[in-house]
């Protein structure tokens, strides 16, 4: 049996591409590839958002790779690819992409959900949201 692969786990200021992540986890044994895109939306808690910016701690890429390694080590997982974008993002931009391959769909859905949840919970990345009224707020700040 082939060892699970972390195809990549990166933090970047460049646009993210779903197809690249899906291709990165392709595996002949896989009967399922599940992917996720976290997209910048135009609202948060009833307020209209005009833009946002993600700022990452220098350790963010390492933390993301650790999260990916944990998911990749699960027995049903063949490969994992995950990236988070930092810098200014516009409404509709992709902030997070994750992809997981497994033999069966249920395992792929579950592993991809854990990957996204763990990345969101553990990444030292903060979000500054700007609202239509000119106010702003930082989210996930310690």
C-alpha cells in the first residue's frame, strides 16, 4: 500500500485554483475526490462586507502543513492538498481550497470537512473585514 501524500499545504498571496488542487490529489486507487472552496462573501452577521484582507503569522504555512499531515495520516486518505490565501481579497475571491482523495465518497467528504475545520480552527491567520458603513473588524484575533 502506498503511503498517504500531502501534495501541498501552502499559504500564498496568489489566487488559488480548485482544479490544481484536485489534480494534485489524483490517485488511481481513488474512487472519490472531494474538494472545497472558501469564497469571500458580501455579508457577515447581517452586515454588508465590501472587502477583506487576510494576514498570516510567519508560522501559518507550517501549521497548515501539520494539519494536512494529520489528515493525510488517516487510514482511508490517499492524498491531501490545501492552500490559504493572504493579502487583500475581493468579494467572490477564493480564500481557502482543500482537496482529499480516498477510495469511497463518505470517507472523502469526512476527511475534507475535517481538513477545512482544523485549518480554520488552528491557522494563525486573521481576517480584517471592511463594511459598507466604513467600519471594520478583525476576526480570529487572539
